[in-house]
C-alpha cells in the first residue's frame, strides 16, 4: 500500500501544462469507492496525450474564461471497464480508447484524451441552450478540439483533443448537435 502511495504521489506531480498536473485528472469516485487505483498502463502516452489536451484545449479555455473544474479526466482501462460493466457512468473501453483512456490508441491507431469540465465563469444568457450554443461556437472557432458533449448535470462539458478530430459539439439534454 505504501508503494502505491509513492507511485501516485510521483505520477500526480507530473506537470502537463501551465495550470494542470496529472493529479487533477486521476481522481475517480469509482476508483475510490471500489479500491481500484487509477494509474496509466503507458505513462509516457498518458503524459503525451494529456499534455496535448491541456495545452491545446483546456489552457485556451482557462485564458478566455478563468479557472475550470475537472469533473473527470483520465481513466485506466481496468477502472473504465469496471465502471462500464457495473453501469457507473463509463462507456466501453473500445469507445473510450484515446478519449478518457488516454494511454491506449483508438481502434484506428490514433492518440487522444478528454476531460469532463465545468466552466464556472460562463455567463448565463437568456436560456441554457443559448449559452451552450454561444460557447459551442466559441469552441469551434478557437480550439483544435475533437469533440465536445454538454451534459445537464453540473452544466458539465466533456471535451477532447484527438489526432484525427471530428469537430462536433453535442448537447445531450436536447439530443441534438450544436456544431456538426
């Protein structure tokens, strides 16, 4: 147990960009509740893809809108698979390679990473959908993102970087694309 602590401590201190350390992306309610350590299988690939996500997608959001909250980020394959099999808000591993599972290539051999974030300083417009559409337009005009999905819960946004981006923004509460 002590060696796991020191490994988590060392990995958590890896700086991915100006404002982000790997530690911020390792927290998992599933991991804590079920005792599953959330550590990369391929640390170098996790650092590479996590750094790209932070530098190209998250840092520009922080510069434009101020601090963000990381709700979910990296998931090791074992943790994600457990969450999927037990219906704990995780998709399949195949669907999460190069997405929440940063340290595995997707089925086509490409790299990617994503995080579920909350942006507290987004001003509320007349309607929630109007706010999301304005933010989706900003994302599309300013970021080299791959995909983004707005969730109703916590006004969270799942946003990712990928070597082969799809460049689409989906609004889950209305089940429609804001950018396609």
